[in-house]
């Protein structure tokens, strides 16, 4: 069961090798992926590839980026990690155009 939240604040390169998260700064830090719950990044020059993002998402690990005032600017959440979210998105895609227009009219009337 994942239990670690990792905060990265220094310029870093992040790689995933053999099921391990590898953070390269002044020294190399290695963390097993199955231990990770979330990664928080703060600051410039933190590099992470799209393939690594995909692997982290497949392992239900969220990634949050913060600005210089420590306010969240982006959150990457696994799509399939939340069953309800996935079902809701599929249901929304399957609705007809008439249904969208009807809902839009209801929203406008209530405002």
C-alpha cells in the first residue's frame, strides 16, 4: 500500500528504472514505485518525461506542481485510478447533442 509523498524542490532529473523512481540531484535517490502515493514538485528545472508520467499514472501516483508561492498550479491524476470518474467521463461522451443543449438551457435559466 502506498504511503510516501515525495517533495522535490531542487533542480532534478526524474527517471523510472526497473520499478524504481530515480531522482538525480547532487546525489541519486531511489524510491520503490509501489511505496509512492504522490509527488510534489516545486521550482524550476525539474525534468520528467511523458513516458515516466504514464508509468506513474499507471501506478496510481498523482503529481502536483506548485509555483513560487507554494500554490498548486497543476495536478496530474491517474485516469483509470478512479472508477467513478472513468464511468462519468464515458457517460458524458455518450450523450447526444440534444441532451447537451437541453442541459445548457437549464443552466442558463437558473442563472
